[in-house]
C-alpha cells in the first residue's frame, strides 16, 4: 500500500491483517504495566532494578550511536550574542546538550526547570564541563529569553526555530539531555524523568573520572528500605496477585485484588494506578477516571496517572479533555502504546494527518518490537 501524503495510512489495520487481530490485542495488553514510573512502590518485586534496568532501557539518538563523534553546529543565541559555534568535547571537556521546547504548555515546566538545574550544575563543576541548550521551537523566544537571564552567562541557549540541529542529531523527544565525552563522542541520551538531574550528575562524575563505572551503576540502585511491615507485605502480595490476574485477562478478579490493596495502604499510588488500568481494560471509563484522579492526589505529576486519565476521557468520548492529558503523557520517557494510538486517532479525526501518520508509524514500530520480543 502506498500512503497518500494527505491521507492517514491505516497502519494498525495493516498489522492486524498480517498478524491477526487477536495477536494485535494481545501485544497491546503487554503494555498495560510496561511504563516506568517514579514511585518505587509501582515497581513489581520481580522487575529489574537500578543499573540492570537502566542498561536495558537505554535511549539513543536517531542519527548517532553510542561512541560516534557528534558534529559541531552554528546557530544564533537567544541572549543576543549573535551567531556562535558549539563543538562537542571542545578543550577536552565533557559536555551536555539539552534539546527543549515550551510547547505545548505542559512541556514548558519540565524544560525550564531542567535548564535551571543545569545552571546549578555549572556552578557545581565550574569550568570542567560545558552545558548548552538548543531551543527547538519557532515560538516563545521571549519567554525563554526572560527566563534564562539570571544564568545566561552559565548556559548558552541556541535558537533552532527550524529544528535543523534537532533533526541533524535525531532528537526523538523534548526535553532531552545528550551527554558527550571529552572527545566529542556520544556518551548517553537521557529522556526527561523525575531523577534526570541525578542521572546527569552521575554521568558527569563518570566522565570526569570521579566515579568508576561500578560506582555509577551502584548509584542507580535504590537504597534498601528498612524491613517491611506485615501490612506492607500484604499490600505487595495483593498488588502482585492483581498483576498476574490482569496478565491472564481475569480483569474482575484483578480489580478486586487492587481494591483490597488500596484498603490496606490508601496513600500508596501503585494500587490506584493498577486498578485504573484494569478498569480501562474493562472499558469502565467512569471508574477508571475516578482511580486515576485519586492517584493524582498522591502524585499529580505521575506519568501513568496522566496517561490513564487521558485514556479514560478518550474512552468516554470526551476528546477535548483527553487531548491535553494524552499530549502530556506522550512526552513521558516511554509513553504508553495506548497513548500513542489514541493520539493518532484523535489527530486523524481532527484532519491533522501529518501528526496522525507519524504517531501511527511510532505505534507500529513499538508493536513490531513487542512482537519480536514475544517470539524470541
């Protein structure tokens, strides 16, 4: 099939035809508990943790692999210094490029907060490192310029309104931190996450020789908590039983286990999220909405809660409320597959076929990866 440039291509229908609708739905169900979340309680006891998990979830640039030399670029700066050239690894310094934009509005908070944190990191390491920003947007220059005034002498921010450098490097989301060795080679790519500052700091320590690789990996492993109470053990048992039942599509039984877990520890977010996604599987959109709203009272910035709320709104047919939540969820480090598919459908209905096709292609790429993993 040849895609018409002005018409959305039914990629999911093609995949369903190739592999069967049942397998497609099965692969989608695999993603129900796949998204990472910042609360430790959301991790199953059997999940890989710390360094091991970090190694398996490494992101990269679309156009460069780890260890490859990154190209210099020349752009105008936002601080009025005119055109400047940035050369990765100049003077043998480890460096960092932060690709960012402030649109949609929900992306602004993360991008600007990250720039502030990076200015503080320059204070910490002085002239031993170099940090720059690449503002990949054609609107909002004044907002960013005003914001960076207090630290403009610490972090140079380049204007990339046509996304020339963004596309040349192959940045796949924003904000995105690209870490570079003193030789100018790609070292690490870090999507925005709740502990991005700690990850960047650890990588700089590694690049500067302050830490060994073993010390860096050890820093990624969460500290051992104190001995669990009987209440905590029962809570974990209920949540894990619920996950098993969900994976076997025993959704009503899974909902019962998650509800019982909530009674034991109502202020822990994990069971609320699991219950919400179980109601999504049951297409009980009202109860799903309630669960995710309760989760957001515990952590209003939970990527999974935001994603689930958007899916609940979309399931109820409330596209106007669903779209901003789903767009917010899409910029998570690893957006849920259901979020990508829902956004593609919304943009297709709105007639924005360029965005719809791009999201459909991303969804198919994720589905093919899941298919390969399932049959290895």
